[in-house]
């Protein structure tokens, strides 16, 4: 039996949109992102004015995961520091439970650090306990709910926040990133 190829993380590019869409439709059939949504996000991911960071996990010639982060860019006019939002994290069904979700989240938090974000926010389905455990390992804390956020089904979202280390300028990372993956 052949050992599975360890996925390599790399920047998502326009030519990744079709395989990412296939994975998106498999994992999130009811509310999958459109091609236009991914194009729009990638349009803001390069150059000196970039406010997005998207990454894919590639194993051989197959995309087995992806993740994205949006940031407010720079300090606001009010002087408050930039913040970021985890837009998406997805792992192919056959790669769940391998630590790939944690690797993708680690990459997003490194990007938040590079963007000099003071905090990172995300929403997670209230019934996705596996994802909540992963986020908690990274230092995220629940701060509220968004009622009926996920459609269909009218499922609530748990809003979570990670405040980055202000004196070191880096986002928290877990002491261990093995064994937990997420999809949304």
C-alpha cells in the first residue's frame, strides 16, 4: 500500500479555482461559493495593497484543502489596529483527521501576523464541535452567536476571536497541531 503524499501548502492562484470549486461543492453543497466569489477574493490577494491571503494544500496533482483570510488592511483612521477574518477552511473528506486543517489555520495566522492584525475573527457552525476544538487549541475564544447564519437549516454560528500577542506581534500557535481537521 502506498503512503499518502504529504500535502504542500502554496498560494492559491486563478488556475486553482476550478479544482477548489469541486472540493467546495462536495463539502458545502448547500452554500458553496461561486467562481466569481473566489475570483474576487484572489483579486485582492497580491501586490502592495493586498488584503487577502488564500492558500491551497496540494498532494501530487490534487487540491486536498484550501483556506482564506481577509484583513481590513491597515490601521483605521481611528487609530485601531487592523483585524482579520478567517473566510474559509476546507479539507477533503479523505484528508480529514490528518492535521491538515491545523496546518491551514497556522498558515492563515502567520498571514494575519504579516498583515499586523491585532485580532482574528471567525464564524463556526454551533454543531461543528471538531472545528471549535481546533480553534480553541489555537487560542480562539467564543464571543457570541449569529442566529440563523448558516442556510439552509437556519443553523447558528459561534463567533470566535483570537487576540494576537501585542508585545511580540505574532498570532498564537498551538503547542500541538496533530489530529484535528475542520470543514467550515
